[in-house]
């Protein structure tokens, strides 16, 4: 029976159900391989164990095969892998599909007898054609697509018919296979961590900096009213509330401790002091989860190590909210809350649901005064 890519799930992740799924483990590679085509200097490649270059200079060849160590291993190249799904809530489909592509790539050269270099190249390129199409269907960003296409171009350009170059060519193709299996496995690990984040129940409320300043005491605000989290005429509490705070918002509050206005400085210090005092429920590379009360959590959305922020903080906050919107199925609402009208207009232009808050929705008796 022929393997097929997993079908798109008809049932997205619900608001309450936990996600399932294990992890995939394959050994990480230590070298990044590249092919450099040179018209001025001709070098004959010689490959030793595991495809590492042992350089011997000779003449009358058309290409140079070089193996370049990559600092930190190949997994470091996916630290900035952006997970923005084309179809909201297709996270499980993305996990299954990327894992399937990794297994297919790992198996495509594991045949007996060992394929010669031209067969290996054909197998690799056929896999790439299928993978490129599937990744384009899944992800809105090209963090995987562009480097994968560059690798495919390098392998396609390997055209050395002389028998003397059979071993270097085959070693290069196998090395690229191992590198990309490792990269795809790293992507699967990241997607599964995000699945844990998505599977937690609750109404998602993304806060910008102004939302904190609209209340004397944000921890006492009526967030259920802001987030529309209680069904009409309900006698019991509705959905849990997850206040998601991009890290750039915390940094803006930190900067406001040195604001020229004493009122702004005091408000920022008070907000940060109470954020710091909230008990921590859990933490991972994606979010730091704090308990605000028995119904609401504050989740500090952390940046990847290689995350490059947009130059304008408001645009960065909206961009992170758009990323979150793509992770959740459409039956899970994601609301951006702001006290700035311009922020609301920009967020709605990006396709987000918004709430504009003012000082009369705090739910406490100490509304801020201008």
C-alpha cells in the first residue's frame, strides 16, 4: 500500500479537549553541506567519513563540494521558524504532515542495493517536489520553503557523470537528507509544544500596553465582560480567561518606569509589581503562565531566540496576535484588547477581532482619572 499524506482533519481542536501526540527523535547533524560552483578555480572534492571534506586540490572539474560546520548544529537554523498556519486550527494536520515528510525523506535513500548518485538525486528531488507543495498548503510563511528550495537547487545542479565523483556526490546527497530530516524533526517538536499551548481551554485575550493602563487594578478588572466569556443568562461561570501578553508589552512597561510623567511611572511600577507577584503555574520556551485568580491566567508570550521584531511595537503586538489566531480553530475566539483606537483599527485591518476598553469597564471602584 502506498503511503499518503495525512488528510485534513474535519474536526479541529475544540475549546476543551487536550491534544495528543508524542515526540519524534532523530540524531542531530553536526555539519551543514553546501555546493559552490566555481568558474575560476577548479577543485576536486574528496570525502571521508560522514561526508566531511578532506581537501585535495586537482584540476579539470566543474564543481566544488564543500562541507561547512554550522555553529550549534543544524537545529539552530530553525529557531526562527514561524508557525503561521494558512488554515486556522490546522496544527494537528501540520504536525502529522511535517512528521510524515521527515519519515519519507529518511526512508527515500534507505533502499537495497544502495542507489548510485543519480538515482539518489532523483529520489531526493521527487521528495522535495511533494514536500514543497505540502508545506505551501500548510504555512503562510516561507521559513522552511526557501532554504529547502535552495538545497533542492544545489542537488539538482550536481551533475558529475565521471565515476570518480560518484562517492562525493552520494555522500553530499545523504548528508543533505540527514540535515533536513533533523530540521523537520525540530519543526515537529516546536509544533507539538505549541499544541500544548493551544489545547489549554479558555478565551484568548491579547493585551497591549494601553489595556493595562485603563484600570487602576488590572487584576480586579471584569475581564469576563471584556472578553465576552460568560454566556447570556448563565448561572455558572463561563469559559476560563487567558490574558496573553507579548513580551514587548512587558518591555514597554519596563521603559515607562523612566517616563517623564510621574503618573505614568507610578502606574507602570504598580502594574509590573503585581505581574511579578502573580504565582507561576508553568513555564516553557513559548510562554510563562501566571495565575491571576481561580478563572484567569496571565500568559507572557516569549520570543524565540532568533525572533526578529517588527520596528514598530504596535505592529509587533498585532503580528504576534495574528500568529496566535492562525493556531486556534475558528470556534476558539482570539480577541486583541487595547485602549488605543488607532491600534484597534490596525488590528481589525489585519483580520483580528478587537475590543476597545476604557476606564469604565474596570469592574472595580477605583477608576483611573486623567
